C-alpha cells in the first residue's frame, strides 16, 4: 500500500474547488467565518473561499475570527520548545536545504552521545523542557539505532532542577517497525513535512536520495499511526509552490488521517523558505509568500483545524512571531540553533546551520517579550505523560475541558521556569502576569492554579494536573 500513489491528495479536485470559490463574495465569506466561529472546523470549499480573500475589510474579519477562536480554545498560552540538531549528514538532494549531500560548504558533524548530553545540559540550564530532535537523512554506522540512542540520552540527562520531559522527533520517514521503536523510546510527537504536496514541484526540488519518493513520504504518517504513535505533526515548506494549493492539499491529508484513524494531526507547522548556504531556491523562492499572506495562512489554519496546535519556529522574525500569536499560533521554538552542537558552542548564525534564523534572541528574552504581551509561556508536558494523546487529547480538548488542565499547568510550569532559570527582569514581568492571570480566573481552574503555584513556591518542581 505504501508504494502506491497517495491518492488522498487529489490535485485535480483541489484546482476545481479553488476555481469554484475564486469569486467568493462577502456573503459567502461572512457565512464561512460565522461557521468557523462554532469551532467545528471547515471543509475544502470553505477553506478555498478563505484563501481567496484579498479585500482588507474581509481580511480583518478573518483575523478577528481567528483571534477569537484562538483565545477561546487556547487562552493566552504559548507552548515553548527548542530544536536539537543531532546530525547534519544527509544523502538527499533537497535543493532548498544546506544539509543536502552535494553541498561542500558546510562542516558535517554527527554528535556523539556525550556531545548530545552536553547540548541537553545547556538547554536544560536555559530552562527548556521540550525538545524537537532533528537530523538529516543519513545516519552513522549504527543506522537508525543512533536516533533511538540519542532519544535515550536526552531523557537521561538530569540537572539540579531539570530534565527534558518531552522529546518530539523530526526525522526522515521510517518503516512501520522503526516507528514502533520510536514509540517505545517514549517520543511525544513524530513530525514530518511533505514540503510540497504538488507532485511536479516535489520532483523538481528533490533531486536524489530516498526523499525523491513522494508517496513513501506522503504515507509516512499512516505508518506512524499504525505503529501506535498517536501524536503526529504535518507541515508544508511555504514558498515552493502556490500556498492556496498547499493549504488545500494539507487539508486533504488531515481529512484522510481523521477518516482512517479517527484523529487528525496533533500539530501543523508552517515553515517559510529561508536562505540556506549554497541554495538559490532558498534565497529566491519560486512562490514567495508575503507577510500578509503568511498571516492569512495561519488564520485560515486556525479556523480549519481549531484543535490542532500551530507551530511557529525561529525561521520567522520576532515581529512576525508576535503578530501570529494572536492569529492562532500555539507553540513556538525559542533560542534555537540549527547546527549540530550549536548550543554548547554559542555560535551566531553558523553557516553550517540548516537555514538562517529570523529570531536570534535567547530564551530568556523571548519569554520576557511573550509575557509582556500577556501570553503565558508554557513548558507543560502533562498530557503526554498522563497518556492524554491522540483522540483522548482531542476528546478532552473539544468541549473546552482541557482549559481546566492546560491553564493551571501552563502557570505552574511558567512559575517553575521563573523561579529556577529567569533573569531578574523576566522574573518580575512573569510574576506580575501570573498574579493577574490567576486573579482573572474562576472556579476549578483557579483553585487548581493556586494550588499548583503554591507547590512550586514551596520548592516542588514538575507539578501538574
Ligand atoms: N531530514 C528530514 C527531512 O527532510 O524530513 C528531517 C529534518 S529536516 C532537517 C526539517 C525540515 O527543515 C524540512 O522538512 C524542511 O521543511 C525544513 N527546511 C529545509 N530547508 C529549509 C529552508 N531553507 N528554510 C526553511 N526550512 C527549511
Ligand atoms: Fe536532508 Fe532533510 Fe535537508 Fe532534505 S531537508 S537535505 S532530507 S536534511
């Protein structure tokens, strides 16, 4: 089955629906936005209509609706994580990526388990609790076991106050057996981006290696879910092809997973092409996505899949990141390095990184900025550790009950960060925000938050409900 065409991506249907909804008038858009406000998601026709919005008044209605949905479901929480690049070896030839096999202008490195442990110590000492393990598609002589060993190493590092409590993974598509091993290693989310769902473009930008096989990649989340991985993440690399087509195709992928497995992806990522060493296409994207269209993409996804997390990485500038929090982003990376060993080395935008970063600020500065905007940085990992994953998570999330967990847990994990790792300035901004947030809470959520915060103040780490 997994070598057969991934026919759930139906290109002809996408073009037809986009064409049919090209002239969507104000009434259709308003109807769609009103449907979106019910937070039950959108169908392909609705999404197509929204992708065609260009009128400023309609755009601002779209943004306002996305903001309301985001605040209703997620409140002011923003989950924080850091990527951890363990190796930049790669046998593929993705034209947009500095790690591609023929690029001679980067220094190749594969971190030893000792070096990984050092990177993890640095991250823990910054206050991180969640990492996203990232690697190119070529492993040292141990093969895939290298990835499994690395996950084990990450979980084993402990310091006075901390440890990494959730390891998400973004590595090349695996066989079902390997996905089972990944699950047994205790990962959180398995994440993979199709890059572009448009087959012709896909073939043009992936010149050699296993990644040339569109279908193997497109079916990978099926294999992961069949292997028992409940939380999967999808994404598109925006800039390679028409973003309207890509959103529609990503929706087809989501509907397929929902239909087959009863639950869609846990997260959606929205990377935009960034310059990368020796890559023309990365500096001159064939389908550049403007800032306004990028905000539109985030807002549409927030309405189309209201309960799916949206991830915004440090590819984007601090300004763009700030603007998209209100539109639907629920998870951000912070203080990131994209070269293996980059955390310990403290290198500034190393040319051996995978691409250039838009946001270079250290974690403490990002946290202070986010908190001063009224957002609560959350380092919480409770759901996954309590087995609230996949459809169990969605069942809990949908009626809004998750707020009784996520709200208090975000606050206690933030308090733990402030107490153990923050600068004085950040501690002050964060302390005031926690105080104000608890004052604005009521009922069971407030009781839980107060109780958890007291436990953190008394010196307990890792408390959650
Ligand atoms: N090597 C694996 C793969 O390609 O699936 C997993 C890790 S890869 C390093 C992670 C992601 O980085 C890719 O899926 C791609 O979307 C993104 N990426 C590569 N080059 C990029 C660039 N120039 N700008 C932004 N993102 C890029
Ligand atoms: Fe290798 Fe992934 Fe980069 Fe492609 S995107 S060259 S597979 S690391």
